[in-house]
C-alpha cells in the first residue's frame, strides 16, 4: 500500500448506488475502480491492486460470498481488506461474511459520511499494522546481519564504482547486489533478481547470495576465475537444491582484474549491460545464459569487456525498466537507454538517473524494486585527484 494513496474497488450491480458512492469517495481523495459484477471485478483485479474492496452481497451471477471465496483462493488478492456493503443485515449472514475474513459489514442505509469514516479508519489500521510489521522484520534482519545489498561499493584503483537500490513501497524484494573481493587481485560484481515479489523473493535472495559467495571463493581458490565456470557451478547447486525448486533468479556476474583493469562478464537471464563509450555513444552487451535453476545446463559463456578511460558499464535489474503510467504497466529497455543517453556522460550520472526515473514530471509509477550498478573506468586526471 503506497503511503498517502487510497485506492478502492467498488462492486455493486446497481449503477446509481455504485456511482453515488464512488463520487463521494473521490471527493474524499479515494481513487475508485468500479465493477457491476464479481466477474467484472475479477477482470479488473488482473490489472489493479486496490488498498481495499467494498462489495455488495446480492448480485447476479456470483454473489458477494462467492466473490470473496475466489479472492481468498488467490495468493495475490487474498490479503486485500474486504468489506461487505449490503441491504441484508441478518446476523447469520453477517457471521458468514466475517467467517470469510471480511474486515467489516456495512449496511447500505448507512450515511455516506459514516461509510467514508469507516473506510478511512480501516485503512489507517491496516497501514499502522503494515508499518509495524515492516519495522519488526527490518529490526530482525539487522540483528541477524541479513542484507541483500552492501553498505558501500569497493574502491579499486582506476575504477569508480557506484550503485543504487530502491525498494518498492518499502517492501524488501528479490533484487540483490554484492561485491566479492578476493585478496587484491579480483573483485566480482554481482546483481541478481529472484523471481517473485516482496518477502518471498527477499527471503530466497539470501540462499542465492550464499551460494554465489561460496562458489566464487571456491572456484578462485581452485584456480578457476572464469565467470562462466563460476556461473555453471552456482547453477549446478541451485538446480539440485530441493528448497529452491521452482525458484529462479537472474544473475549478472562481472569480474574485475585489478592488475590489468580487464573485465569479464557472464549472465543468467539478465538484462543486457549498457556500455557507454566515452564520446562515442552507447551500445548493449547481452548474455546467452539461462535463468539460474531453470535447466541443468544453462549455456553460460564469458565475454571480455574493454573499458577505456571515461567509459561506463551499467548493470540494471528489470525494475529500472518496468513502470506504470496512465495506460497501465509497461516494460521498455530501449526507452530507459534512450532516456539516459543525454546525461550518462556526466560524472554524477547515477544522481541524474535517480532523479529522472518515476518522477511526477515523467508520469511514471514504480512497480518493482530497482537496482543499478555503474562501473566507470576513470580518466588519468580522475585517478590523480583521487590519490593525491
């Protein structure tokens, strides 16, 4: 539930009542979606995720109880607060509705200001419980030192590395970032995205991070520094882990060789890297590897990437290219690349990207957690100023 928003789905087969309630709620700041039947409501819920649902009981086709049962059978929809609005006020019907985990039961002859007050109070209670749960989970994660993103980027001579991660509506998600340094020779840059949403994906991200860290160190200590070899080792373990059955993840793995400044890259179902060549434009670098855990053989290959002075390499998760506007949810990699071309050459390009995405001026709404890593090959004057 986004802070400050009040989105409601109204379901009633009487158009006059539906419109009357909607207009009143909209004057109070609600965003109202309307449906005249349970079937129409279910269709709408394919594209929206309201903060609360207010539904009539007596409707043609599926009645309110049948509608509620369908919601309870859907993992994505079952936890949306549900309120019955009906002319029937018999105790047995009220009890049946409450047994279906409805949070309230409002009679249709209730004054509209009272209905609005009830809905606002219910949403306030849900928000308070939500924020309390988030705070408790964050505290537990911090106590256990569980982090899916690092606190800072590594310092490597000749490179400037920065990153940014933004959760979706303060929910932890499936994105994870790590920088694994092996002595003073190699640093492995990691960005992945576990399939799924919010808490489930966040919990599994630690399994993947654990396997990745172990595989990197074991392979390097055995003399196998290849990103493709490491990725294959990770996939072997993930594919054979029954706990991660049907749980898959993207992964971008880049090795920076400190002494030579060379970069080596392998990917598993990840988005193409964005390669900015200083004063020469932008290109993409794609991998052919499959998602981790999808098949026993992920077909992982390694590419060497040459970064000259002033060049930048951008690694992004799909949340950076997913957005919602007035026309609905969209995914557009090319739009993202074209949008950042005008300022990618700037020294503080990351700050420009953060400001340009999902701003009110762009009429874009974030719909997933976002992650980006920028690896820049410093120019000689930048290195001198850093070391002086």
